[in-house]
C-alpha cells in the first residue's frame, strides 16, 4: 500500500504557488549524480529554491560552483535564486561543481528543475501505476514552507490504502493541528485521502507536526494499522539576528599591545540552527572618531581586539563603534541588525608630573617650627584623582639636618614645604633645597632614572630674631674632690647670647640642688661649697651630683641647663662586713666565710687585711682564728670545742691605704647541718623549737644502726664462748643480751640508754642519761638498744633538763630507771678491759685458735669519718655513775647527734 498524488488536474493558480517539494533520486548507487527539484513557474530574486545534501558527495567540500548564474548554492546545500526567473513548460537544469582540496577530488551534481504543473500530470499517471502495483500503506515524509502565501487550503499530499481496491475506505487524521492546538490547521478529505493545510505556519512556533492517519470501512472496520504521518515545516529566513544588548560598553587600557582583547559581542537568530539562516557574521561598520582605525572584530566570534598601539587617553578617551551582524554567512541578501559599542580608554601612568616652575624662593624666621613656608605645583596629564595623577614629593638635597619636610595636599596635589626643626640664623642664613616629584603609581614606560623625576630648587632665607640666652651645651661639668672645706669656690655654669657670643649681662639662678651642697654666684654662674660633699651619698649617681641652673638676660628671656659636679673620691670610708650574722653548723663545719666591701673607689679599696680585735675580750684569739681567702674575703674558725650558742667576734678590716673599721660579728654556733636548720631554732643551746630531720641525719642514723648491729653480733659471739671460759663479767651482767627494739610508737624527747651505750639528746649540753639495762625505745624515728636481764627488773625514771619519761619493759610490767652519774675515768677503766676480753673471745674458736667465722676485732674507720668511732663504748655495772656524759669525746658525740631527731 502506498501514498500517491491525485490524478485530477490543478487550476492555474496552483501553478503559481510557492510550495517547494524536494525529491532526491539516487541512480546507480551514486548519491552525488542528479537531483530533481519541483518549483513554481515563477521565482523571485533571493528566493529559496531548495536544499541538496552535499554530505552524500563529500564530508567537506572546499569549493562550490554553479554553472547557472541565476542560482547560488551555499555551504549547507541551500539553493537560492539570484535573479527573478520565469520557468517555461520545459525543464531547466544546471550543474554544481564540488571540489575537495584535501584529496584533490572533484564531483559534479546535476540539478533538474521541473515545473509544478508538469509534476501534477506525472503524479496522476503514476497514481494509476501504483494502484496496479498494490503499494503498501506506508508514510512518506511531508513538508511545507513556513509562512506560505497559499492559496489555502494548500494541498500537501495524499494518503491511500491498498484495501481501497476491495473496500470503500474512509480516511481521517488526528493529532496536533487537527484536534489539538493549533486546532483545525490540517484536514483530510474522507474519500480521497488528500491532506490540506488551512493557513500559514510559523516554524519558530511549530517545527513539525506528528499526525496519525486512519483508514476505515463504512461499517467501522479498520483494515490497516494507524499510519504515523510527519509534517515538517521548512524554515524560511524570516527572523533578523538580534544583538543581546543595544549598547555594549568596554574598557581598554591605553598603550596596550596590538591584539589585546577589548570585549565580545553576541547576537541570536530564531531561525533553524545549523543552517545558513542562522550563520552569523559580525563586522564593524563605522568608528567615531574615524581616524586612525584602532579596532577589528572577528567575523564569527564577535571578539573585538586592538589593531594599533596608538591609543592615547590624553588625546581621545572614548571611541564609538557601529557594529553589524548579518545572517546567511554575511551574504548581501542576508538579514542584518546593527548596534553600538562604546570603548572607554583606561588611563595608564604614561605622563610624568612636572613642576610648573623650576626654582622657588621663600623665607622663615629662625627658631620657628611646624610652619608652612611654601607650596609648589605640578602638572600631570593623567586621569585626575588617581594614583597615576597623585604626586609624591621628596627633598633630594639640602635637608641633611632634618629641618624640613614636604607633603602632598590631597585636594590640590600641591607640595607643602614645612619647617619641622628650628633653624639658627647664626649658623646658616640661607638653605638651598632640591625637591623632586613622582607619581604614586610606577611609570608605565621604559625610561632612565634621570628622566622619570622632575626636580626644582628652593632657596630658603633664614630671618634673624632677637633671641634670649642660649644654654649650650645643655649639660656642663665641674670636678671637685669630696670632703673639700666648706667655702671652696669652683667654676660653674656658663650661658651666652647667640648674637654677641658673650656671657655678659646674663644672670644665673639655682633651680634644683637635692642636698643643698652648693650656692651659685648670680652674676658669674660660679659655685661655692656650702656643705660637706660626700661621694657615697644616695643622691650621687656614678660619682656625679647634678644641679639645675636657670640663665636669664635683661629682657627676662631664659634658658635652662644642668651642671654635673664630678666628685673625686677620697679614702674616707673603711671597709665593712655587710653580713653581720654568721652561722656555723658545728657538726659539719668548723668555719664560716666573711666578705668585706669598701664604698670608696677601687683605688682606695682592696686588697683587705682581716684581723681579730682582742681589745674587748682577751679570749677572742684563743677561741677564734682568721684565715685570708682572697683580697676581699676571709674564713673564721673556732679553735676550741665551744658549746652551742651565740658569740660576739669583732673583726677589723683594713684597706690598702691602712684605713680600717671594726665590724662586730654575731657568730651562731649551731647544732645543724645547714644554716636554715639553725635559723629555725629559737634557742640553739636548749632545744625549745621546731626540730627537723635532715638528709645527713638520716644517713648517719642508718650508719649508726649498722654499727649497733655489728656490736650486737659481737656480743652474741661472746655469749657463745662463755660456756667454756671462766666467768669474766660480774654475776649481775652474765645473763645480759643485746636486743634490737623495733618499737615505733610515739615517745618523748629523751632517750634512756643501757649501761653500756649512751645517746645524746638534741640540744642537751654536757649532760647524759643512763639507767639499768631495760627496754629499748624508738623515739622520733631513732632506734635504741636495750640490755635485758633474766627475771624482773625495775628502772627509775630518768630525769634530764626538766623532762620526765617513763619506759615500759619489753617483757611486761613497769620498769623504773634510777638516776646515775659516773665520771668518765671510772667508765673507761671499767669498760675497756671487759670489752676487749669479749672481743678477744669472739675472735677464737673452742681451741683458742683464730676463727674466720666470728666477728673480727673492731677497727677504727679512719680520720675524717662522719660517724666517728664507738671505741669509747663499753659495758658498765648499773651502779656506776654517769658523770662521764658531761665530757664525751667528739667522735662519740658526732654519732649521738646524728641519731637524734631533728
């Protein structure tokens, strides 16, 4: 089943219709051979004829030429009539030559134009052939020209079903343009299937219509499926290209390089894209001012660039371009639109500021400051109130003393010259300055350093002024020895008149004198010593005593200066010891260092001689001794076993010139390890105060405990050998043993020891405490040894320096400790042989031979041992006295002091 043209004839009006029907026939598989176009009998100039598909010939045809001058073909295959043409009943043909420069290939395309009336006749005959051939029901693309002039209704094509040979077929259509918007644009004849358009169509509104055709019998039977029918609206160049803006405004800097981009314009076209109707070309029609030509425009992108480097804002700061856009690739028959483009020329710093005058003369009074004395002006052709126009002034020469400065007035761009430091007419009557000027922005053109700065000279005349006295220099000095007699005169301060350079007629007055040591002569400015001068006074700094002087002339004008009195040192001070209190920790030190100072100059100071002043106390030199360490320090030793306490030691220190001074030192002999321990005690000899345990004391405690364990081991060894030896010890001591007591319960400050061992309480002087063998007590962290007898034993309380303590026995029941005092000789005579005998027995085995597994004889630890020796310790009968505790040897006392809680 196929679609065919109706066989009926057309009226003459249909021959003049402007409908274009394009059919492409392909012969012998060569698509680029012959094309037949059906056109009206009359064609107007610049009228669209049709379009051929050039891509079937070449992908890219570089050269297109028509053999008929009445027709023109464009790159997209569109054919236009260049002149008005009236076609006869005969066919007309022309040849299009296509040439591809890439592969040097050439092809020819023949175009045949057929008269519309002749086509209709051929369609009628062809329709009969198609009916006999029983063509199938299939769509044929259909098109119509937009904005067609008719006549309407305009025939488009005919649809027909093959079943019409056997049945009566009625045709109908549906879709947009029929029963949907735009309504009633198309209709089909029910019996013939002829499709008509009722009015012109705008392609920009409707590009195509997709209709559905139906073939039915009168009784409603549909022998065919619905037929999709596409009607495409052929574009006509009926829309002008339009610029996106009515006026474009761009800015480009002057002196920019050739080819610099100024801006880009853009236009739109509503016609069919990718056709010659929308192929736009941009161009510049006119430039104002017209000369010289400075800009060019790219024809396809619309980019405007500079074509010359002669842009100068100072000559012309704005250009106006009239630009055009035209479709059809810029062909003369294409539609065009114009617009305006304004190009502003941006300023660049291509003009230097120059002084309007090369020299200036001004004047200023001397001693004047912060005043404006001159304004200079410059010219600059660059844009005003920009960095390219604003000026920066500088003083190049003549301002070495910093008397002037020049600044820019932001409103007028003038240079303002000011005096910032007073000028002196007597020094310089005229000053010559050289000033220069540049812009804030750097100069844009290449130039040497001499040519980028404009300079001018300024002559400043200094006017004389009647001035007052001048105090110059402001600080003057005079040298006087300290302790000079009162009434001594010396030169003082001098001021002068700057004009006469004389000091006559100037009067002086003292403004400040901290100590009131001097008076000043009103007419001469000299000074007289009013009180004794002391270089070591507090108001003297670095040996200089400053007073302030006021000088005035007869007109009352004044100036102020400072007179520095340099005091020469005199050896009027003896060396003294600043630290009047000295602490000696007797258990660890036997001396203390003292340092002397002399407030005089070093020439009258060290080296010092140190000596003891024995005039006040004849025992000073017996108890104390001095040893010089260096030029300013000495070391003080105590020579006897002095008890703890405070002593007064006068020390005489003599400087190198024999001037001496006695400093009474307070020496504290303390039971301490460091000076801080001594200062915390309220009474170092009694012990009432806070007690601390230092690190050295802890070390001594551990050493003492170790020694006591050695003694305990010795006694145990002695007890083992006693079974085979005759009794050496008294009966009351034969059953005694050494037991280590680990009692850690809080105790009292006094520690009662056994007959054989004594301890010394911190702060006790020449007094010990003993008792019958009893329990050991751990007091204040110190561990004691107890000697325990078989059976019960009582101990009376030990009393010492006002303290009473009760000790419980380790074996239960109260034990009383009796007061007992023995002399040292008795203790020594009794304990030495017995202790030696026990040690001797511990050193032998059963056969009285040398035993390696027993405790060896106790050896002395050597000189310098902090712990000392326990060779003085031995056993004693509990009935012996304890007077020996008042005269303990230094070795045992060191051990006892270390075991006492501090």
